C-alpha cells in the first residue's frame, strides 16, 4: 500500500518519502504475493488493472525517495518486488536506498528477536537525517 500511495498520489497527497519493509510492489503473477494481489485486485483482474498496480511500472521522476528493507531468505514476498522497484527508482533518478539482510524471513518488522534490528534502525535514522 505504501508504494501504491507513493506512485499514484499527486500534489499534497503525495508523501515526502517512503519506507518499505519487505514490500509487495508488483501484481505480476510470477513475483507477487498471491494473497495481496487477490485482496487488492480481486480474483480475476484485467491486464489493465494489473499494470496499473504494478508499482515498479508507475515510478516517475516525482516519486518520493525510498528506503527499502528485506531479507534474502524471505519466502513470502519474492525479493524481485524490491529489486525491480529499486531499479525503476534509479532509472528515474529517484533517491533510493535498499538493504538486504541475509536472514530474517518475512514479517520481522519491529521484533526484538530480529538479528539485524539495531542495524536497520541505525541505517534508517541515518537515511532520514540525510533526506533532502
């Protein structure tokens, strides 16, 4: 939802930045999170609807800067969601930073048990301090 807001909102509704934890970005069957796709688009979306909500295809030069975090061993949301979005942001010269932690799976968010919690908090704080 955060990347949808960042790529679809205009004017005052557009956020100043985006922070994405193991995000669902695409609605393409081969890379999406199936439940998210069905919950957002329904059981049988048209190709036009799919393309509209493939947020990696909606990035423009005015898309807000992004901080993306994921784990390389996430077996729920394919890493291609983050990789393809990051590449699209770079292509459009949108400031972006991506952190791929080697383990943690999916859904670690604010869990104290996440091995890299202190690291991601530090990295995010630094990114926010340097945001232009």
